[in-house]
C-alpha cells in the first residue's frame, strides 16, 4: 500500500501536522521581528500630543481661480501658536496677481505668520513693499493680508514713497481687486519731492 508514490504524498502533510508542536515555536521565534520595528501606538485624542517643527526654508503659494498669485518664501519656519499657524523668519514674498499685465510686487519683512485655515498672512517688523515698475515703496511695521477678501491692511504707521510724492498715514487699507488705497489716521501728503 505504501509502495505507490501517490500514497507517499499524503504522508508528508500528515507528518507535518503531527510534528507541529515540536517545530512551530522555534520557527515563530525565528520569524518574529526584533529591535523596535513595532508600530508605536499614538493616541490622537490626547491633548498633550504636540507636533513641533523648525525648517530652514519654506515656500508657500496662494492661488485664486487656479492661478498662483502669491509666492511667500522664508529663511526659517517654525510651529506657530496653533496647528494652523506657521511662524516665519526672513520673509520674502512676491505678489504676481491674477492679471498677466499686472506688475510684480515684492514684499520683505523680518518676521511673519501664516494661518493655513484662514489663508491669512501677517508680516511684522520692517515690512517693505516694493513696486519697481511704478517706483513705489511702502514702509510699515505690521501688515495683514486676507487671501479670501484680497485686502491688505496696515493698522500701524505707513509711509508710501513714489517718484514725486510721499504719503504718511496712521493706517492703510489696499484692495487688490479694485487697486484702491484707503489711508486713515492723520494723513500727510507731500507732492513734488
């Protein structure tokens, strides 16, 4: 009965099944992962979980209607006050606008903050806005930009310098769509400089 080769094939699985308690523990020990390869358990409900970062450089783009109209770069970026905030140092931004004919505007500042959820940019300390084609330069210490409203607000003192004028004011609001300036709080204008 065991002389037939087909009968010997049935014997091999039966032999493995019967000897399973002898070799299975050694095989599982050999195949078990070693040395910290297990996936750590993270409790996402824990309010003490923090995610902090510091990067040497960052680039943020803001778009409207499928076209990039802002490119904001910074020398260093770090975690802000909340999960949606990105703090920045050495900010250099370029506003290209949505029109092809619109001149590029360069904005620099010492510090900045970007709120991802609200698409809101805040620039602080030595803010300089430079429009090279129209030879205009704006100086202030604080600038807020809302990408949803397309409005730049400078709530502190501003100085706008042009080729033949100088405007000093305590506040500025600039609408990027209508390109309209709104100065406030003791406005002084000097013409023919």
